[in-house]
């Protein structure tokens, strides 16, 4: 306690302001690329290559969004954005739901039970997260081509499940460890079965943590590009990030159309994060404060 008080008294006002200014500059650097993409989505094409760069569009327009849907006759043919969106939504939601269900059961088992090889199995799950996804693209392509899963939504769902389940197990294991086992035991003494004690006592307490795991799993599948670009070929399975490559030609790039598509990719992620922000913040801080 005395050490904490002495640290607070040593801190100078200028040090706090220096920290705030440093954080503000760092946040501005991180925000600039995303802000540029959003602004480019609403600017005319002539402003993209202007010198010096035009930060704030002089003329705000929705033509870039209308163009990618094929609603402007003088622009390039529209893209199957609706199909890309449906593919992304089906793949991301399905892989996330399965990852949460399996990860919840696995995390609960690691947190509550003792079994032979528990440490080695948990370590193997964590080591699987150290392999970058792009390194798996070639072996996955060879394997998926042999079993007929190239250019299928089911093939991508399996890949994202394999990526998200180890992370979800690790995350939910930490949340369930923060819940005292005595609560479940007390519920069973009062007449609940082990299953009822889980759903009525432990699950509500871990719900915020599961929401955090779910949003991370969804964003991983929604934004992933490297594996999806290798395992998809047609509109039957292409996702939104892969659809961005449709704006590139041999000698030109439609930057405004690509930016408009990027904004459409960002919007669902922002909406989902806004909906679950209460549970997300609670899950991220779960166990951080001890009574």
C-alpha cells in the first residue's frame, strides 16, 4: 500500500500529460488508414490520385456504392456483392457457433476435470495457434482438393472452426476457472443435476466471457483473406474480403470501388460489436478485479 502511494506521489503532472499525448498520437496513427478508406469510399475517382492528396472529399458521393451493385450504367459491371455477403455471413456465423459450443465444452472440461494428458493436450491446442494461417494455405489446398472441398462454403467453415476452437477453449477455460466450483456443488446439493447446475449457475456467470470469445471468433472468420483466397474460386463460396480482388485489373485498380466494398465489410462487424459491447467489456475485464 505504501509503495503504491509513493508511486502516485512521485508521478508528476507533466508525466501524465506526456502519456496522454503519446497515446493520442499513437491512436491517430492507427486511425488514419481506416479513416482514409472510409473517406475514399465517398469521394469521386478523380480525387484519389490528386496531388497533393485531398483528405476531405470536396464532393461527397454515393456513386461508388451504387457502382459496385451495378446501379450506374456508366460504371463497370456490378459485382455479386449480395452473394459475397451471404457467403461471408453463413461461413462466419456457422464457424463461430460451432467454435463457441465446442470451445465452451472443452474449456469447461479443462477447468473442472482432471484427466491423463490434460496438460499436453492443452499445450497442443495452444501451439496450434502459433502457426500462421498463410503457412497452412498450400497443405490445405492439396488436402481439400483431394477430398473435393475446394470452392465450397463447408470447406471454409471447417478451416475457421479449426482456427477458432483452440483459441475459444483457451479463453473459456480462463473464464470458468474464475467461477468457484462451490457454486455448482451447492446447486447440486439443492437438487440440480450437473447439467442443470451448469446452465442455471455457471453459464450465466460465464456468458460475458463467451460473448468475448464469440466476437473474436466471428471477426477472425469475417476478415480472413489469405486462406479464403486460396480455397475459393467462384461466387458460390467467395467471401467479402476475397471479393475485394475483383476491383483489380492487369494495369488498373478501382480504389473507390474497393474502398466502398471495404466499408460494407466494416459495417456488420461494427454493428455486432455495438450490440454485444456490454458483454464484451464485461468479458474482457472478467476476473481482473478481485473482491
